[in-house]
């Protein structure tokens, strides 16, 4: 399995390392013509307005929408989660608009710009250590969205079919189970598209 990491800006190398630890091939993605060769893609953390602008400039908005429509999974972490959302609180410009959720950027305020915690995540047996950095929150989700994790009652991870979103940075610990979870989604998507 080949999993791409969108490498326009943000935390790329760490995701590649986690993909490889979880047993797949990690591909640094800089051009849209690399997409057809991939089985899934991760949109990393960074700065969502910058990533969104670069995605538009390089044709990735349309290209990743098509990639998804062809049956391939997409995982957004932190800024990548914001990029996936249908709606961003107080912001006109949304990006991929693939996932039925409303997100708020920098939702933890100044006191808690970055912190670590242990999260219970549906589908993963033991708690996962999660690093939050100027993280977004998922404020509302549509009926087709499955909430996978909450922190203090607020949604921090969710799945909608082939779309996975996490407020935190799963690539910044030694625990690759979130990546493993995504790889399982990719496997599932691959086997159902073969029929
Ligand atoms: N605060 C960033 C944004 O709104 C996201 C932070 C991150 O990806 N660590 O884009």
C-alpha cells in the first residue's frame, strides 16, 4: 500500500515515518500527478490558510476531491482536519469541503495553545497519547459522521466513510495506532473497489 503525505507545508517527515512503522510505503506528495499511484493520502498539520492557498494554486483541491470520489481514503490531522471540513466557524473560505462537520480553528485559546493528553478512541483498544498544538475542534457533525473521540466533551476525532479527521498530531509520538487505523480504512477501500 502506498500512502501519500501532502507536502506543501507542515509536518510531513513525521507522518512518513509513522506510515512506514505501520507497514506501508510513505510517499512525499508535491504534485497532483502523483495521486493516481496512491491508495490513500494524509493532509498534515501546519497552517490551514497557507496549506489551503497552496492547494488551490497547485490544483490539489480538485485533484483530491477526485481522488476521494474514486474511492480512496483521506486523513486530515490538525490543519488537515480544517481543510477537510464543510464549514469553518467565522471563515468564508472552506477548502476541500468533503466532510460534513463544522470546525473551529485555534479552539483551545491561549492558555492551552499546546498540550498532551491520553484519549480514548473508538476502534483502538487502549488510550492514545495525543499532542494538541493550536488545535481545532469539531463543533458540529452531520448524521453520517461517526465521532471517534472527545476531550472534555468536545469532538477531537471523527470518521465519515473514507474520511478520517483528528484535531491532534498523531505523528508526534511513538504510537502509530492512528496511522494503523487509517491503513485499515485504506485496505477496506481497496478490497471494496476491486469487486
Ligand atoms: N492553528 C492551525 C490552523 O488553524 C492548525 C495548527 C496545527 O496544524 N498544528 O491552521
